[in-house]
C-alpha cells in the first residue's frame, strides 16, 4: 500500500504528526512567556479552526445543521476547553516534557470511559492499563516529593483531568458526530472551543492585564506555529494518513509525541526530568503500545456513516495538543 502512495509524501505526513505535534508542547511553553494561557490557546483554536473549516468548504460547500454544530460545540468544549485550556494553565508550573508524558494517558481514559458506559469489550484491555497507571503514579510521586523543585500535586491532577476531558470529548464525538466529515468536525470543534476559551480569557481578567505590544516575537511565532503548523498542517496530514495507512501505524504518534516533547524541552528549555520520571514515562508509553496492539488484533473493519473506518475515527483519541 505504502509503495503505491509515494515514499516522500508518507515521510512528510508522518513527520508532521510526529514532530509538529510533538513540538506543540514546546510552543505552548514559549507562547506562555508573554501571552496568557486562555488567550493563547483560544486564539490558536479559533484561527486554526477557521482555516480548517474554510478549506473543507472549498472542497465541498455545505451548510452544517444546528444539530451538527451542537455536537461539535459539546465535544469542542471538552477537547479544547477541558483539555487544551487546562494544559496551557498547568504548563505555567509543569515542564513541557512532563506535560506531554501525562497527556499520553489519553488512550487509558478512552478505555475507561467506554467501559463506564457499558462497552464490555474494553475489559480485556484493562490489563494493558496497569503499567501505565503505575507509571503515572511513579511520576506523580517523584515530581511532587522532589524537595525544593517539587511540583504542586494540583497541577498533576489538573493534567490528568485534562486527559480525561479529551477522552470524554472523543467518545462523545464518536457516538454523536460520526456523520460529520472529519475536517468539518475538526474545524467546528476548534471554533466552538476557541470561542469559549476567549470568553474565559476575558472573564478571568487576562484581557485587562494583557498588552499586545508586550508580546514577544517568540511567543507570536509560537501562536502561529500552534494554529497553522499544529492544527492545520498536522491535522490535514493526520486525516490524509488515515485514508491511506492502517490505523495502528498512524497511531504510533501517541507514543512518539511525548519523546519528541521531552527532547525539545531538555535541549531548548533546559528542562530536567528525573530518572524515576523517565521510568514512569516508559511505563506509560509501553501501555499505549499494548493498548494499540490489543485494540487491533482480529478487529473487523466497520464503516461509519461518514465512510471512515470506526477504528480510524477512534484514533482521534489523542489528537495534537
């Protein structure tokens, strides 16, 4: 299959979801240097969403129904307010690499949410969760008891809650918005979530204390990176790959992104992650690998109303940050 597609295009597309998405954690950290968290991710979401939705309309002019926008709004609030907003807030205190490692637990929460709403097929996947949960516990224990450099336990909890919010938004979108074309849905979710983030930014007092002239070139470049490279190019490459490459191969980004984020954080920001936290990260990533293997062994292909594989749609469980 891959030989017919073209090696160059495959390399570029995988580089986008591996490295552009892996770099979003660093971009958030740099953007926060002079842009408040809710304003940063809200602006990024609205800008990226408008571009994505406009591109989808160029391909096929469609007026989405009120019901479609309602489903996009609910899932967008969970994905981009509950996850991205909380992530940006927490990254003021937590290193970018460590944030990426904790967000790698999103597939675990997907399994637990599906199990909680009655999907008994997820029971066999619980064994794959054990190393990951132990890894998270090891990271939390090490980072919150590290003497003078210990992190607030509340920020670790907030990051875990943000991963849960993404899982809830993903499951909701899978069950309620499968009929909406993926690029349309992604753009609509970003627009709705970003609009609410901008409102939260105003209500929290960020606008009152924000001076545009104080925004640094680095922070502005990070915002553009997040909106265009992270959301538009990364998401487009992701959807392109899902149409051409088996879902488990595309899903490898879920454990490549944290590695990229850790390396960038250490090299560019001078972040330090203790050995015990790296061991915990290895346990988290190994659990993601096990879950991907279990999820795709002897799993039949089933088409969704939008014409996409259900397995492919499920991969949106750990979209770019």
